[in-house]
């Protein structure tokens, strides 16, 4: 269909080409066409075999670079390294675009870590946020017939066959209701819930050698929590409920917009909402915005996340660039609540015990909260290095909360310190933790990576105190 060719062409223009092996982008175009026409594979063996093949191809590519670079000068080595990174990134993009689901979410996570992965990886994998290869329109029709018993053209006054955004679990099309409203229609890829179960089953098998360690049960518990949260993202009826609740806590003056949900046109696998006019982060940055504009949206993002945390006890645990719209009128659109963790009373109290200890700079109390988070009864049960590493990470987390005036999230040193601390914890296998920590880490690093790319600043502590005052008033 012509619409599918249009979006493939747009994606082809976005992605960099391998200057040596595919300078015209012909092979990349063929890859995008193949991905669009294939159903998402749901078989566990096929998915892990595909990942294994990817690993072999990437390894072979870097080995070839090593051989060629041995006889090259410094300038040529750098060029060859960039080519190797780009070739590896495009292979990863193709495989993740084909597998989708949890595998593509991993690609999104890598793309959202500037300064950590090579620039070529970040540039290519960033397309997985909302510019992934869309599924063929025939598969879209199949979903509509299953969910509504009608085709899209019958249900809507008009329906754009060309998806304008595609990501890990579904893609989005523009449409118009018979009553005249413009809407965004998110359609889930067929079989995506089965792919998540298959990927987590494969991950458990890969981690089986750890079964004799003392943290194995905690690992299994956290994987079960991860699987539950990812499967929640496939329930568009629940996402619709979250969206309606989030919309109710923002007023027009807040300049944070959550789109209206149209329940008549929504099901478990199709979600229809108000269409928000604007752009995503990459396009916004391409316009070379002023520092004032960058700071404005950083302020709105901070208000939005604090508001849902304090008033709803939510962690919006997927704050990647595809989930926010820089609207034409200067408002910030929040468009995805699929990956939202609702904190229970135990999580909420532990979270606040930690935050208040950090605010008071009370190290003994902070150590006790850290021990509890790491599933120890007492901080003395932790090694000195373990406790120090986790505490330094928490102190990094608290820095914006403690600084009066403007906090600069574009500060490279600040961002790198947080990433380096996290990497040290993983290297030392300091991964034992309550399930909530997985989501708070994802929320923190995702949000700060977003603001780092934005090079934004805001009065973080002032915003916190305003929202905190609302919480305190509610507790009285």
C-alpha cells in the first residue's frame, strides 16, 4: 500500500546509512519492508535464536574492524570504529524492530542513555521510541476486525492508513470521528503479550546459572514483577483508566495536557484519544530552541511527574521521548500511561522514609532505609563498599531536591556521576532490592536522560516544595 511506502521512506531518511556497505540505503529500505510485512514472532525458540544470530553478526563485525584497524593510522581507526558502531546499531535496530516487545524496550533504554553507548547507537536506536518500522496495514485491519467486528474505515469518518508513530508494543494512526474530532488511534501488534512471556521465559533460562546464589529468589521475584508490569502495558483498557485519572489532576493553567480518552472507540488492544498537535524531542531540538524554551519544558516535565507522584502515588516508569509532546501552544503533552506503577502503602512509606532522610541529610536514617531497600534488616549486614555505593547513588538522586534555585540537568558531570555509580553497582552485583527500586531507577534515569538531552534547567526544589505542600495538607 502507498501509505506504507511513505512511512518507510520517512524512516529511511531518519536513519543513518552505512557509507561503506550501503551508501544509497537500498539494503536498509529492503530491511524496513521485510519488517513491516512480518508478524511479530511469538515462539520462544525463534526469538532467542534470532538474538543469538544478532550477537554472532555483531561480534563478527567488530572482529572485522579489529583486523582492518591493526594496519591503520589514528584517523583511519576512528573512521573504521564509527563504521563498526553504525553497522552494529543498524543490525540491532533491524532485529529489535522485528522482535518488538520487551526486546525493543531494551533498545529504547539504550537509546535513552546518552554518554553511555556510542553516538551511532543512540542515533539509530532512538528511532525505536516512536519511529520503528510499522506493521503492514493488513495487520491493522485484522486487529480492528477482532476487536470491533468492523474495519477502521467503517468505524471512523476518516482513518489514515499511514502510522505516524510506531514503538515497542503498538503503532498510532490519525483518524477523525463522525462528530468531527481529530483523534490518535493506538493499535497493539498482534501477539505482543505472548512475546513478552517468551522473552521473560528465555531470560530466566539464561540466568539459570545464578540459581545457587543467595539472591536467586530475589532475582526471580523481580523478573516476575517485571513481567507483570510489561503485560500491564498491553492492557489498553487499564491505560485508558490511568489516562482519565491523570487528566483530572491538571488544570488549564498547569500547561500539562493529558489527552481525552474516547471509550467508545477503545478496547483492550485499541486505544483512541484526543490528538495533540506538536512534536517529539528530536524534532523540537532540531529547531534549535532557546535556553528559555528548554527550561520551560523542563519545568513542565518536573511539575507533571511530581504531580502524579504526590497526588496519585504513581511512578510513570517509562519517561522516554516518545511519551511526551512539545505542543505548539507551549504546553507539554503526556500521552502514555501504560507503564505506570501504583505504589502500595509499603512502597510509599519506604519511598518517603528514604526521601525524608535525604532531605534532612540524616545519614544513619538514610543507611537504614537503604538496607531495607536492599532487603537487609540492618545496614551492618552490608559490606562497607556495598553500602557506600548505594548511598552515593541515592545522594546523586537527591542533589536536585537539595539545591536552592536553578538546577542544570544538562550538566554532563552530574549525569555521568549517576551513570557511573549505577554501572559500579551492577559490576559489583549489588542488584538485590525491593521490586519498587527497579521502577524508580527506570523513572529516575529515564527522566534525567530526557532532561540531559534537552539541556534543560528548572527550580526543581521549588517545584518539589509546592507539590509536597499539597501532600502535607492532604495528610492533615
